C-alpha cells in the first residue's frame, strides 16, 4: 500500500476545509427553525441539520484522537451526538462545530509521515492512519451532503446553488 506524502496531507486538509465551507454555506440559507426541523419526525433515524452538525463535530473529535494517537475527549458520546439535548442550543453546537474543525486541522497539520504509516484499531481491524483520515473525510462528506440536501429542501425556491447551477456550464 502506498504512503501518503506531505502534499497529499495538504490536499486532505483542503478537502476538509471544502466540506466545512459547503456545510456552512448551506446552513446560512435556512432559518433556525429549519435547522432543527426533522424531515420525517416520525422516523427514528431522521436527522435535522443541527443533529448532523453535532454528529460531524463529535466524529471529528473522535477520529482526531484515532489519527493523532492522543487522548482527546469528545464533548459527548456517540449516541448523544445523534440527538439534541436540552443544553444543545445553537451557540453551543456552533462552538463545538468550530472547535472540532480546528482540532482536525491541527491534527492533520501535526501529522508526521511516519505516523501516517502506523496502524490503529478501528472497530476491531488494523487500519493505517492514512486510511482512517480518508475514512473520516468520506464520512464527513456524506453528512455534509445530507446537510446540503436538507437545507436545499427547506430553502425551497430561495436556494442559492453552492456550486455551478444546473443552467450553467463549468
């Protein structure tokens, strides 16, 4: 299996930044009521934009610990990251969100090439640190896509495309 280079780590950092920017641009297009609304309130697995934000933040904390090999305590448990608790107001979630993105940026910037070559345990399997970073980017990207889909749904006709609009060419 090939090794990551410092250039590839910089590309990875940039892609995390792109995902954060896309999510934040989407969230800015909806109201606070829409951010906490569930698309299907009767479905147990239904998530709001705010729940997705909280879960992404938790995931970034959790995997920053895996990637760095350092003890990093997430602000909640995984199960708590999938629900809004009474103390989870917008300010708190935005704070956790910002802190989590800063943490993953610092973690990636602090990685040595030798650390990337190491293997760590992920759900009972030995996985290279470089693969854990890619798995994290993939997981976060999936949830950012969900945020965008929900924001686009709630914004309706007022939605402003985040990339090239359908009627435009690249």
